C-alpha cells in the first residue's frame, strides 16, 4: 500500500485561504482601531501577506539552493518551511530563508510529511535525490500542493507515468526543473526549426553525460544519530544498504538503486526535452533505441515513427557551453548551449539570430516566475507533467537500451516493451515499505 497521504483540506486553496485571512483581518480592524503599515497592505511595491504564495522546500542543497535563491527573489513568495533528513541542511536553509523574511519565519522538519500536512503551504520545491522526486511530488499533489520538482522527476518509466497521472487527477500545477524552455537562446534555436528555415529536420542531437550503472555497495560506516542524519528516511523507497557518508554527500550518483537511468537523465532530461520541443513531439516519443559505436562515447540512436533520428552523445560539440543541442535539416543546422551563444550553418541563418541570451542555460529565473504565475492563473506551465512524461520516458528507454547493450522497441501507447522481459524489468524499480506506490 502507498503511505497514507494527508487528507486534503479545502483551506489549502490559496484563494480560499486569502479570503479567510482577509475576513479575519477585517473583523480585527472593525473591533480595534489600528494603524496598519503600508507594507502589510501591499503598498510601496510590497505584496500584502494575504496575497503571497507560501513555499516549502524539501531536500534543498546544491541545485535546490540555487533555485530557491531565485524563488526568494519573487516579491509575492513567502518561504515558510524546510524539510531535510540532515540537521545541518535544515539549519542552513532556515538561515537562508530568514535572511530574506526575518527571524522565526521558517520552520524545520526532519520528516517531509509534516511539512506537507500544513494547510498554510501552497507550493513546494522538491530538490532531493532522484529516488525521492516522484514519491514526494505525488504525496505533495495529494496534499493539495503545487509542485516544482528538480529533475530527473522520476527514477523509472512506471513512476514517470504514475507521477503524471497523479498530477492530472489532483489538478495541481507541476513544473519540472527543465528550465531551458524558458531560456531565450534555446527558444531561438527551436524557432529556426519551427519557421522551416532549416528545411525538413532529419536529425536532432542531445548531449548526455558519461553513463554509469553501478550495483556495488560502498563500505559500511557507523549509522549516525537520526536527528543528525536520518539514514532510513534518506534511503526512503530505495533498497536498503549500509550507511556510508559519501552517499549522503552526493556520492550516490551512478548507483543503480539511487540514480535515474545510468545518469543519462542528468543532462538528458534537459536536452531530450529540448529536442522533443523543437520537433513539436510532446506527447509522443521515439519508437526504437539502439546503442551506436562512436569513439570514446556512449551514444544512443533513437528513431521516431516518421524516421527522424534523435542522437544522444557526449562528444563532438562546438563548445557552446553545457547541455548543448543541435538540430539538422535539409537546408541547414543550428547548435546552442548554456553559454547563450548559438552557431548556425550559413550567413542567411546567422542574420536571423538575436543577440546571445542574457541568462545562462542553468538559470531558472524565468522558469520559476512562470511556475508561480501558473499557480495563480491555473494555466499549464512550459514543463508540465505531461511534457515531462514523454521526454522522461524517452530518456529511460534510451538508458535501458544502453544498459542491455542492444536495440529496444517501445510501445508508445503502453510505455512498455512487449515480449522483452529484460527490458520490461527496467520499466519499474523495487520500492521499500511504506513507500510503495
């Protein structure tokens, strides 16, 4: 059985909560003459407390801290709580939040479920390790929270599907942390494809890391006090193994039980998403996935139903920054990356390009703002759960082909590998009680 989720309370709806707060404030005003500071009423450029979106953070460390910084810069967002299995991270993030909002404004929790039970929290930033992203996102949605989840958003095809279905059934807003759809040079490259100026697109290229799929264990070390590091909660749904501090400090990457698709989704979640976007292939995915022999690489060739190829590779890029993508058509090509710079195949296309992006590809500035705007309007953000689903399933299928060392064909309707037991076994991951979904 899945862990019991907190029963959604109607007061968690931001509009209803603001109404109740406004009513309570009005009754107080009429009862006792009071001078209300302009800031509290939303004057002088401030946002009144009743109009703020409340935010909780779960598992905030390197990338999570970077994203949180941009969230704290939003004038209509109030960071009120952090949950983490590590005491040092709870305290560090609390101090970051209270530097912005004042002493006593950020509560701490060891167990994220206590944070999700709070009816006054509207949104959550989830930046744990891969194994936790989907389970916490689903529990958060069931608790009535809107979710910004760092990628990879799910550790398997099955959890990717379950996550998207949970977001849809609960009606929550979900933004995957694949922010490059909101970075201008990546949009400019996609618009060259959409304009037809590259001709018919034959091949798109997505950058990935060196792939690693480890099944060994690090040496056992003494388990710390749970109040300092809660090892059982850190493991969560992943299979049990002895404690080693390296896992907790980030050394979990590349281990099969903790990582998403042999590390392929570390960059692939971004770059495959961008290729899907450029091809207007959201909602679908390549049908076949096959490792190919490129020198000093772990390349995988994926083919869509219309014959368009998606090549995942580490090497051969033009040096335009991390997470590069390349789109090749009959009449030209375009390549861009996180530096904001873009290269094209000819001067005619070059004349079409605007100046380099003011934001590096790693910046979530516009992505974060879009998320909170969608929380208010209830429209779907650029990297919603359905968009995430198709690109993540494609990444997981490609990783499975590399792990098995052979060509795979997926059934896009069922997101499975019919008549291929070995591939089908990689569609799902074993999960420990009580975290079985």
